[in-house]
C-alpha cells in the first residue's frame, strides 16, 4: 500500500509540474515587440517628444494625465479619439518620413515620430 501511495504522489507531482506555467521559457521572458515605442502623455507633454522607429513599427501613446488628450497627425492622416486617463492609442507607421503631431485639445503639446 505504501508503494502504491508513493507512486500515485510522484505521478501527481509530475502532472502538476507539467501543467504549471514555465517562467523560464523564452516566450515568458522576452520583451514585447513594441517595447521602446511607447510615448507617455503626462504633465501636458508627450514623453519622449521625439521618437525614432523603423518602417512597420507601431507606436503607442498612453495618457497618464488627469485630463483628456488626443494624438493627431499634423496632416490629419491619423488621429485618436479623446484619451481619458489610462487610455491608449496605437498607430503603425508603414512609410519612412518625419511625422509631426499635436494634441488637438491642447495644441501647444507637440511631438514627432521619425520613421527610418
């Protein structure tokens, strides 16, 4: 009886170990694809105000202010809705160039995305 119980316990431990999340796997420890392409909106400013990315990269803006903001390309080719505190907006840049943008609610807030 003791041997059967030990065998059952060992089997149960092996099954549980196989089902538990693996924290050392490459997928669990690798950085997200957009890491570094994030712009925080705080203190009525885009931080960083200028970012350089590659063609095909996505930039994400996240509002950390207590008031709503927007992200609008100067040429109006892309724009966000009003972003309340905690809200985010993402845009993928498919062509090289320099893209200036503002907050349409607070037009003194300006930023630039350089796509190489």
